């Protein structure tokens, strides 16, 4: 009888497999009172975002039970991280809040997240690789370097889509960094404020910006360099050092409002500012000698 019992228990173990608390799932949850020893369901949530990401299958989703600080994370696969109505918190103190090093076909969605470097963390979201990264309805603050930094490292078709997002402080709000491969960045309905260097700093690839406010940047509000292309449409640029400045790059302005900047337009060597002659300017000076030659 004892042998039969052992045999039955062994059979059950084979049928149901190991009782690992960290088995991967298509949908995992985190909670302020969770534990990384849990199973990751809504009723048994994880504690940290990194553990949830590591235990979510490619193409899956991480959700939040309640408001809390869930730490930083390195993302290396297709995934959706959605803070939902409670808004997920990512507080960090090192190089990256959310670092994206995904594959050439991976699609990442970051939605309803509050990301803070607390004045010491460097980059709120940093994109190295992935087919597409969508950042929607997030807040990013307290970073010392970039709110969103993008430095493409592989020959994928890297697209970064940023919408309905507020980024305050830091050195740059949104920054594309020179590399061997050029990303495509789209920014819409965002509010960028208080970066010490630039709100939009485009030094690689293309950046299309629409219906966005860039304000209170003591140096540059909009800056393009290194053979990049930045197109600004239906946006407001205000109360900054230089409204729009191009060096060895092209900026196109259409239906934009530039007002109360110390200098509205600035051009460096090899820079071009194109307009569709439908923009408004008020306050501040028109710009450098080259810039005043541009029909606004």
C-alpha cells in the first residue's frame, strides 16, 4: 500500500509539474503588499515590476492592483505595462527607470505610469532596441539626464511613439542620441517643461511633433543637430531661451506659435529652418542674422 501511495504522488507530480511560484504567465499583476514569491495573479500579485516583467510571456501584460512604488525594470521582450486607473509607480535612483533592450520584432507599450528619478535617477525611459515603443499617458519627472532617451543600437525599424505624456525637469525632455541607426520618433499631445538643456533634442533620425507644448526651457526649447530632421506642427513653444535652433539639421515649422522666448529662432552652421508661412510669433527677438532671413 505504501508503494502504491508513492506511485500515486509521483504520478501527480508528473501530471501537474513543479509548483513554482514564478511560472510565466500572459498576464501578471503587482501590488504594494505583494511578494515576488507569489504566483503573479491578481489575488496573489508580485511586489516588483522587474519580477513581473521576467515572469510575463512575450506579448503579455503587467497590471497594477494599487498605487505603489514598484521599482525600475529592464524590458527585453514584447510586453504591455499598464498602470490603469491606479497608475503604476516607477521610482528609481540609478541609470534607468525603464530600460528597453528588446528584439527587432518586439513591440512594447508603456501606459498610465508615473516615473520619477527623485532628483538622482538619470533616464526615465531609455530605448536601445525594439521594433516599436509606445509611451502613452505617462508622467516623467525628477530625472538628471533624459526624460525619454533614444539610442538605436540594432538594424530594426525602431519607432517610438510618445503621446499624452508630461515630462518635467531633467537635462532633456526627449532626446535622440547619435548612433549608427536612425530612429523614427512621433510626439503628440505632450507637455514638456523645465529641462535645463532642451525640451526636444533631436540629434539622430526624424522627430515628428504635433499639438505639443514646450515651455520654460532656459537653453533650447526645440533643437536639431547631426543631420537630423525635426517637424513641428500645431505646437506651442514659449518662455524659453531659444525657441527653435538648427545646427547641421533641418527644422520645419507649420502652424506653430512661438512667444516670449528670449530668441525665437537660431541657426548654426549647416542648419535650416523651413516654415509654411503660417506660424505666429510674439515677444522676444526674431533671432540670429540667419534666422531673421527665414520667412515665418
